C-alpha cells in the first residue's frame, strides 16, 4: 500500500510516494504536473490514497487528474480536517504552514516545543508546542530581498545568494559584496534572534529548518535540525490518513 503526495509551492511541484512506516519510496521535483507523470506513478506504485496541496490555490486541477486513478483523494485546503489544534486565523494561513506543523508533531512528538523555520520564497517562523500551532511570523525570503534591492533602486545590481562562511560579521568592500553580505547575514541574524528568544527559557526546544534555502545556514546554526522535505511529506501524509480515518476509508 502506498500514498501519493503532491505539494505545489510557488516555484516547483514536490512529489513523494510514501510506503508503510512513512518510508519514502519515490521523490521528485518537477516544474509541471502532467498526465504522463501521474500515469507513471500510478502504474508503478498503485497508490490507494493521494493528497494534493498547493500554495497557488490550484489543487483542484491536479486532483482532477488523480480522481480517476486513485481510490481516495484529498484536496488539502484550509477547511480540511487536521490532527492538531491551530491557534491562528485559518482563513488566512497557508496550507504549507499547517502541513509543516503537523509533520513536525508527527516526527518529533506532540510533547515537544518547536520552532519551524521554512526558508523559501518567503521565510516563515512558526511555533508549535503541546501539539498546538501557536502562530508565527512571515518575512521576505532571500531571493525576494535581492530582487527588491535591484528592482526598487536605480543602480544596485541583482546578486545571488551564497553560503555563509562564518558567523562573524563580514563587511563589503564593493557594492555586490555589500549586498550579498547584507542580505545573507541579515537573514541569519534575524533567524538567530528568533532562535535565541525561543530557547531562552528552555534550551531543549527543537529548531527545525525546512525549505530550499535552509542549506545556506546549515554550517552556522549547529543546534538545528535540517529536515529538508521530510517534514512536509510526513505532515501531508498524516493529514491524508487522518481524513481517511474520518471517512472510514481502509
């Protein structure tokens, strides 16, 4: 038995086939979901259940491809039942943040206090404790900051992110370096500040990094868990199984 997970972000579609015990049988990232991709995955793994999530609000398009091929399909939106309590206005929250919180609870336990830092197009910093989504903050992502400096000024060049080499402050000697250091260190100190505030009273709190830009900080924030896409896949899979239980789908 296998479940098919399709998670559409602002740029890419992430696909995973999940087997028993949350094992990832197949994982891929594509720019477009096609009938051919869906047919291939269904032929190879014969998933009995599937869930589709999209930050773009176009889950229904992908779900339509699956309905004729998979017995039970969940089109995940803000009204979908989830196995955690959410202390946040559900009419405004992104489904990716809900899925990440559910995944963190599933992987690390409802008794843990956690901060989940999703470094993607935007940076979200969300707080979970006692199995409850307590809320969080949103700020511009790395690429967005570089693009804003280029687009909103007359002469500043468009620069690209790069790995931080040290926690120590780096001072630019030319404009391109000043932009790179300013953006990368700005994000680092922002995130570090949240972590220090969160861990001030309890050093055993979990710091979980997800998102494509988390790799830029892997060498600097040594106490953190760099979980990749595992948290999101686990969360969506748990939401899928939770709704199957409610609907009495074996």
